């Protein structure tokens, strides 16, 4: 489980670190059919090092777990 405040490291570039700011569920509504709704898990991070330092980004939880790994998980 991804928790707020966890430090994470990019798997392909270990010099890039980020902190998880929040996790939330986002509704994905099909524009052609308003009755078709999907709930997508999202993770918002803020970059601590690297070229995007200081910027925040929201990533789908599925992609987050594929590309990032926790370096301090106090669960």
C-alpha cells in the first residue's frame, strides 16, 4: 500500500527521488456514455531530485508501482 510521505526512487534512474504527497481515486467518465464510469487510482508525487525537482505530478497507481519503488516504507 502506498502511503503519504513515503520516499520513492525511479527504477531506471536511481538519482531521481520523489515523495508521495497523496493518493486518491479519480472518476474516468466515458464521453460517449455518461453511465460508463471507471474509478482510477492515482498517486501525486513531488520530485525531490533530478531535472524536474520541485514539480509535482499525478500518475496512475498502476504505472506508479511499475516505475517507482519505495526506499523507506514505514508500514
